[in-house]
C-alpha cells in the first residue's frame, strides 16, 4: 500500500477510517478524470469492508469500488461508475 497522507479518525485504536491515497488518472464511460483516491476501511470481528472512492474536482465521485471480506475470503465486490455528465454553460 502506498504512503498514507491523511487518516480519519486520527485515533490509531479505531477499527475504521478514511485514507487519502493520492491522485490518479481514472477512465470511466463519462470520460477521463484526474481524481483523488480515498479509501474507507471498516473492520468488525472477522469482516473487512474496503471502499475506494475517486473524487474529481468540479465533478464529484466518478468511481466507487467496494469489497467485503470475511474470514480472509472475498465475499462480495461492487463498482459504481459515472457514465454520463452534462457540463453547464
């Protein structure tokens, strides 16, 4: 995993938090965007949920990918992608 530039909540004992991972170029059906990648991790008992968000300036979330693990096995994954966008005049 890349260096983490920001964590929320800042309490290291927390079992969940947001991690700012940096900027990436993301291609979706709506176009190509320079986006900030932020990951959310939540651990509860033997379950781990990881959700990655890509935010583009003046657009919002352009891509979201989630994975659910239980007992070390991937149970579920999903993705939501921006498919179209209108640019106001």
